[in-house]
């Protein structure tokens, strides 16, 4: 594993502003083959980092789906995040984030990735890669995300930013708690917490104690400005417009796999399925598969074994086959 | 219509505290018949008032389901609310709220109500009436509520109280916005707001503008202390325990109608149905019916015509038939 901070120079943003000297934090696990056919780009979600093996065990790491002994896994921290890439107070988009990533990968000599994969905001980023640089992406796997952010998703992010604006510390905690509600399902909460009292004996319900602990963990590792920047980027995401497809023209289109999660109410499985259908109608080799989980949205993090089992049949080891054809 | 503030004396609360001199604000529409068989108790939800005709058009008022020319509709403001009844900083329960209501109705000469009806917290109150005073209630209609508050419901209320604690004014606005998300459905938001820009031209999404307007309306009519008291009361609600039923013994049990709302994710229809089944298993004449609406939880307020159409066949005018038998 090696970590690099890559200078990518001035970066023009969709909002019209320019970042003078942007940097991207990249973590690389394993070694690329000569033809680069074992390179996987792993895109983190709202609060993740380039260290994919840290937050996606079962998917990245020794013995995992993408084992660095076979694969070269490239993790990259999103522009605006607080995990090593350039932070900004400008409004950024998922396209800005991906534009910065393309530059960084180019600087590092990765002209093409066989697979781009991510969940939630990471799924949006993987999809944006496939649309903005189809010649540089073999296939994309979009987990618990689809082709736009919904009104409910926007509203949830907006309320989280409003909490931050009330108080930088307690507001961040409140924002995380609200996010956790949208990442979990009612069935999971009923099963795990129900109406039981706090397990530490405080005068509250267990679910409140759980959210308190989650918020405390979060406070130690995230900052408000990054949270604002990245939730705005999510809100801006919508690749349903025709021009996205027109610009692709006759180029080979990356294969797309959309993974819906049954109990996800932030990115509902029926919406993920519809997105796959929209891409198929536009001539993409797009498929929909489903992760059965009662966890809710963050099943892609909370149930790595189930996700791995779902993805494994789709992904051949780089030695034996071309990923593109196995994903078709 | 007449409004009365009824002194109910000292009120012992479930928390062990006693309110020295409690009052209940009551609004009465129409006139009770000599035998009292036309009396309907209408219970408001979290932020309602005793003036049922104001917030439940189509259900209460001239030409409505409960027309004061035939029915005597009794609206009563919940203990702890800011609409005329005694407010308190003590932790109160739905049982406390109903205990105060029973006293007030007794003071006013209403020894029995043919029907108790309400939605959300109002549904909890109606159900609590049926369980705590079965001899005083002919039937109860519980809309968009069931027999306990879920972990997700508790979490949502907890986060709203946390917002209030951050800032009494902006926190109340944020709490209302969060509540609105739980009252509406994703499908409704997609249809009404989608990803459109704010209709007033501000640099935000339409759904954010909508929530802003809702919050501003709310700020003018609710206070934080009442919000805290009544959300705690909701959180405390759970009438699934055996003792509730044991205490009923061999007394005649009120008929119970549970109304689930198809797109409600705060009180999911499958949970409302299960509650009806639990009561049926306990020997109640309990039925489940469903309000088909894509609004979400507050369809009981937002779609009064549909609710009326659903309830009308179940409710005979007091002149022609006994409500109890018609509800069976």
C-alpha cells in the first residue's frame, strides 16, 4: 500500500470558480500489470477516504474481493473531503470531483481503469467516470445509488447542513444522527433497538444511545466544511439529461451494473432499477442486481460479505478473463 | 361552537409528579342528544388544537363526516400543548393526557363518547381512551397510528428535540422540517418538487423552499416546550403489554378500527395492520382498513375527502343506527 498526494494544478469548477493548485490524496494497493488490466478504482461515499481497505473490508484487502495480490486497487479521496485532498468552500459537483480524479490518475500513469466501483456518493462518482471518460473505464459498479439525487435525498442533506449552521460541533453530531436514520431501516432499528432502554443506563431509549455513540465517533473524524461541500455535490447529481448521452456519441460505452439494496429508503431499489433501465434504453450494457438486506442504505458497508457474494460471480480475476465481458 | 377552559384540579402524572391545578381547553360543536349517543371525541395530533373543524375539514364541520347539526363533536387540547390546556415541563405520557381528558369530559357532563377518533398522536389518544375507559367509549378509530411508537419514530422525535436544544427558534424550524420529511413520502416529493429549483427564485431546490415555508408557518403557532412534552409522550406510548388487557377483564371492549396509510413511513401500514391483528387476538372487535394515498403519514390531514370516503360507510348517522354495531 502506498499513499500519494498528487498535485493536479489549477482546476476549473462547474460553478465557474477555479481552484489554483488542487491536490488529490490517493492510496494504491497492489501493483498494476503491464497492460493495466487489473486496475480497480474504488470510490468512497460521503465520509470515506482513499484508504479503501480501511472502510471496505471484504471488498478491498488481502483475501477480499479485490485482493492486492491480484488487483491494483486505487482509492482516491474526493475533492472537498477532509481526508487529504484539497478542500474548498466553493460549490462543487460530482463532475468536478471526478475531473480532479481523472487528472490525478493521469499523473500517476493510470490512463484506464478496468472497473470503477463505489456506494452512495461513491456510486455517483463511479457512474460519472463511466459517462465522462468512457474510453478510460471498462465497467462501473454503482451500489446504493443511481442517476440522480431525489427530492427526499436533497431535503435530508439540506436539513443536515442546516443543523451544522446552528452549531459547528453539536450540529455536526445532529447531522450525523439524521444521516444515520437515512442509512438504516425501520426493520433493523426495530430488531436492534426496539423500545428498549439505553444499554448504558442513561434515561433514554437504546436507539438514542446508539445514535449518540455514532455521532461521537463521527465528530472525531469529519469536519463541517467538507460535509457541506460533499452533500452539495450529491444534491447536484443528475445525469439523466440527454446531453450526457449525446456527448458519448458512438464511443464504446462502459458496462454498468447497478446494485439496489432492498431496505434502502435513501436510494430506493425501485429507483436504482429504473436507472438501470434508463441506461439500457440509451444503449448501455446496463444491468440491475439486488443486495438483499434489512440494513438499509449502508448495507454496502455493513454487509460486505453479502455484497462480496453478490459481486463475485460478476468479477473474474484479472489473470483469467477480461472484466468487461464477465460483467456483461 | 363553544369553547371552554375546564378546571380539572390536581393531576397525578405517571412520572410521579403532580400538577397542582390543571386545565383543559375544550371546543364543542353541536349539541348532545339526551342519551349522549351522538358524542364524538376528536383527538388532535402533535401540533393540533381543540378546534377540530379548523384542522380537519371534511371530517368535522357543516357538511362534513361529523356534522354538528347531527353530531356533538368534542375537541380537546392535549395536556402539555400550547393551545389552551395546561403546559408542563414534566415528562408526560399519553395516559396522562387521556386521564386529564377524562376528567374534563366528566366535568362537562360527557360520561360516555360513542366514538373517539384521531390521527397520529390523536390516534394514540383515541386508543388509550378505549383501553383506559372501555365503559366510556363505544368505538375508537385510530388513523395513521398503532399500539406503540417505533424505534425510528423515537429516533426522529429525539433528533427534533435535539434541534430545539440547539436554538429555540431556528431549532424549532429545523425540527418541523424534519417532521415534515417523516409526514410526507418520497413519491410525493418526487412528484411535487423533484429536482426543480426554488419557485421563488432563491438559490436552492424547490423542496428546500417548501420546507422553509412550512417551518415559517409553524414557528408562528407552536412553542418548543410543548413540542418537547408531546414528542416525549409519543415516545412513551406502548400499549402492547399484557397488563393493559388484563385490567379490561370481562368488560365490554370498544370496537377498534385501525386505518393504515399506504405511503406512511412513520407509522407503516404493515405495522398498523399487525396492531389490529394483535387486538383481534386479544378478543377485541378490531379491524384494519387502508387509506390509499401517496402523501404519506399526514394523508389523514392532507386528504380529508379520501379519509371521509373511507370512513363514511363505517359510520351511521346517530339518528338512524347505533355506531357500535355499524363499526363492527
